C-alpha cells in the first residue's frame, strides 16, 4: 500500500477502529493486560503469550509483536538499520 501524503495519528487510527470498524478497544486493552499481568507483577520487561511478545516498560505494555517475526527496524543482531538498506 502506498504511504499517505499526510500523517495519521495513532489516536485517529484507534478512533477509526472504534467508530468505523466496531472494535471494542477497552476489551482489547483488558485482554493485553491480562496476557502480560504475571510478567508485570514479576518486574519483567516482556512476556510471551499466544505467539506474541508483549514488551513492557515501567509496568506498561508498550507494544506487541509477533514472536517469530523479526523487527522490521532492526536486523537479526538488533542493530538499527539505515533507511538506505
């Protein structure tokens, strides 16, 4: 898909999912929180559940990524790639 000419905020995307697509964001938030609850209680920086990694910082789940999919911003060694690669 071609990148839009103008940026769209995360807030706008969430509102679109709620209003247009009918996604229950609060229910999703509870499901994510439940999946990471034990790891947060233990002070971990992440949790693996259902094939996903829940990354945690300061007791907050900050992102969710596929467990077996490499981060698109880093190579396998975790080193940030340049945009020219």
